[in-house]
């Protein structure tokens, strides 16, 4: 019975394919939460500026768009912040996509988890230890160690992804509090208004499920060839990815204009935040060793 059900589901998904899938060409069929992969690309265990979190597992497959976006963004951060720790990459998809034991999505090779860059209590870049959950102050505690959210490197990762013309980034899921910290940092140091606008729309806390306060969830869109072969593009359709598309997704619109987000972005440092940081024995003035300007 289970096997019959699986055949029915696959047949239903395949019905959206307009022609036979070509051999040797990677195709993401269906959607992020109902789809599969054809001839996927493999992300290596390590590369220039990144390391996989679970090298012993096979959740390393995706489309060329996804894998290329990760590789270029990781390399960009490593070049901008030499000597720092590499980006830690979590799950992509399994070799053929489909259901994933840890995720509701990650089924069609267009999703990847990217752990946040972290600093220690004194402001120095550190590797981090596990999946650190950062609060609204950008602080995380694990086994009596305090870590700080690295706005500089995390922002450079975001701006590298959203400004990559080949990446087709649809979403970078993260918590609203961390989104606010990133945009506040960008408002101070980022020289490209376009990068800030794109990030304002793309960074988003999911309306259901985990708030993503311990990692970015990267999702990329379909290419033109993939769409003709069964890749289902879902809203939103960002203007820089399609001239005729418009931002019509209600959830994304709410995220981009959230009153609390604007308060965090444009307000001065809150007094209670300063007291909390000082109370933990941290240096409130500590900054990353280098500030990215472009």
C-alpha cells in the first residue's frame, strides 16, 4: 500500500513535466516541499571558505544554481575577512530529493541551511559550537560560553547572495530580530542601496515552523530551462529576477514593512540592550576586526 501511494505521488509530480527529462542535466522538479531531483550536483565536504556540518551524510545535493551560490558566497566572505572561520553548511537535499527526515522542505535541491557566523564575548571571530540560537540582542549561550552574532560577516554573506546575478535567491529565512540587526548594520555600513532593498525583502521569518534563530535557510528559484521541465516557481517573484514579476506575496509584504523591524532598524541602541550586554560582562563597544564597504 505504501509503495502504491509513493508511485501515485511521483506520478502526480511528474505530470507537470512537459517533456522527458534530458540525461546529464540537473533538473529540480516540483516545489520545495513536494518534488524531487534529477541528476543533481554534489556539494563537496569542504571548499574555499566553507565546510559541511555533516560530511558523513548524503544530504549534499542540489541544483547548479544552489551549489554555485553557496560556493561563491562563501568564497566572497573568506576573501573579505581573511583568516576567519569558514561558513558551515548544513543540509541540502538527498541524492534524488524527496522527503527529508529533518525537514518539511529540502525536497527538490533548491534549499540549504547555512549556519550563522559568530564572535566570542570579546568580538573575535570564532567557529561556534553547534547550532547557536541567537536572541534579540544577538547573543547566544552554550555550556557557559557566550557568543555574539557577527553582523559584519553575516551581512556580507547576505549581500553576496542577494546581489549574485546567477543565484536567483528567493528567500533567506531567519528570525525577525536577526533580520533587524542585519539591516541596521547595513544601514550604517552598506554603500549599495540595492543590496539593502533586496535584503529587506528576501530576509524573512517563516510564518510557520521554526523561527530560524540559529541558521539561514537559503532557497533559490528555478531557471528558465528548469521551469519548462517541471520546476514549479512559487511566489514571491522579485522584480530583479523577472521584469514582469511583482511582489505579491502577503507574508513577504508584511515582513518587509513590519513596525517592530523598522523600530529596530532606525532607533538608537536601546538602554535595556546595553544594560543586558554589560550585565553579562561583555564589551558593548567590541566590533569585528574589519568592516566591509562596497
